[in-house]
């Protein structure tokens, strides 16, 4: 029995020695660990786009409302009349740059001699003004409102020679007999300017 007691004591000492080595070994290989937690936070830039004071739709533009004459029924156009309409693009509340485009769609019943003008560009087809009615409103710009005034003119007589004037008068007379209402849609779109990286 003495041998078996010695074995048990030896075995216990061996186990204690192993435990002690593990504890001492862990201490010599310890390291400092610091963990810092935080949150990723980013404010989203606001987008604001108004056209003629409206967010989703524009009011109908009556071309003749800016022309007053006692020889013509109010809000009607005829040869010899002219006027204008205004498109206002407002990016005041926007925190990003804005690229805007004006397009004219679904034009119907245009008088043949009707002309349009914007910033010195005179055209007989309103769609030809589209390239001039585009631009960028930068995010840091002091001028966040762009006002575009498009003039229209239906000349009383057009042409240089008597033959041209007579032919154009006939076109105007025909248009007056067949056209009840001239109309087109205005589509103004804006998109964010791609950020520079």
C-alpha cells in the first residue's frame, strides 16, 4: 500500500505541477486588449426642387395672358400679338447640386408663323429652345433660383417681299380658321449632380 500511496501522491503532485505551469504560462503570454465602440453617422443631404412654386406639377401656362389689347378678345392670340411665359426653377432647400432640363412635349396646333425667343435665340419650333433651357445650380451657389423668361411673338406680317407677305398672310388666315387652341406640355426635370471624389 505504501507504493500505491506514493503513486497517488506523485500523481497529485504532477497534476498540481501541470496546473501551476498552465497558470504561470498564461500570465507570461497575456496581452492588453482595449475595445472602443462607436457609431457610423452620416447626415443625408436634403433634396428640394420647385418649379413655379410647386413641388410636383406646374400650373398651366396661358401664352396670351400677358398680352392685353382692346382689338382682340382677352386671353387670345392672333397675328400681331406677343408675350412671354416664365419658368422658375428653385433649388433653395437642396443640399446637393442640381442639373435641370426643360423639355417641351406634345405640341399641338402651332400657328405656322409663331416664333419663340430666349436669351437672343429666336426659333420657330419651341423644341429648338431646349438646349438653352438647361443648366446646373451648384450646391454652394448664392443663386439657388433660376428664372427663365421665354418670349413668344406672332408677327403681324412676315416676309421681306410682297409675295412672301401675301403667302404668310394666307397661312395666318388658314391657322385662324382651323386652330382653336395651341398647346404643349412643359416637362422640367432635375437630377443630382454627381459628386466629385
